[in-house]
């Protein structure tokens, strides 16, 4: 299992999404975070298990929520570049992996 690191932009997106869900219903933000944690564990166990979607970037969809982890599988770790809402314009995360 490789360690998983979140870039600052991805951590900010995760924090914002958690807050948005928590405002909608108390505890929903924690449910979102738990689903993200499951996704993070999955990419740590099998970083090459998802197809490349742009360059070397790969995507892991989050169960129950319209988010994806966009990540790079590095030799020593997995680097999450975005915690991205699937309805947003992908150009934003694509600029992070150039």
C-alpha cells in the first residue's frame, strides 16, 4: 500500500465540500468524508487500478456523492490533485496535471 498525499488545492476542495454537506444536514459532511476516505484507501491499495483519463492522471469516483478523486500514481506515493465535483468543468483539474 502506498501513502496517499493530498495537494493543498485538493485538501481545500475536500474541506469546502465537507462544509457544504454539513450545512445541508448535520453529519452528512462526515458521511461524505468517510466515503472519500474509502476512496483514498482504495487508490493507496491499487493506484494503477483505474484507467488514465488525461496524461498520467487517473480518476476514482466517490460512492454516494458526485465527486471524484483525481490523482497521479507516483513510484513512492499517490498524489491526489483534486477532490472534484463531477459536474464542474474539468479544465480546472486538468491544468493541475500539466
